C-alpha cells in the first residue's frame, strides 16, 4: 500500500480475476482485510462487509465458523 501505483495495479488485477463472477459483496476479515476488501469492493462496484472477531462487532452478528486464520 506504500506504493500507490502498485497498490492500484494489484486491486485492478484482483478485480479482473473475478469480473465474470458477478460478485455482489466483498468480505474483509479483521483489520488487514478491511483495507483490501473495501478497496476491492469499491473497484468492483460491490458492497463491502467487514468481519470481526467474536465480541468485537458493535451491531447484530451472524456467526460462521472457519478453521483458517490465513490461507
């Protein structure tokens, strides 16, 4: 993200890879995912949903269990 041109190229590349999937929303997990997910959602014209760790979300929550933190 330090290099603005490279960051834009990465977001454009990600958006290009999934353009035919007609994605309605991008989900970003915790802090790093917020930056990338929100930017990618904006680029794709999709909404952005943020996911946080249990007990950290200030509003109504929907729970989904998963095993990988990164991967």
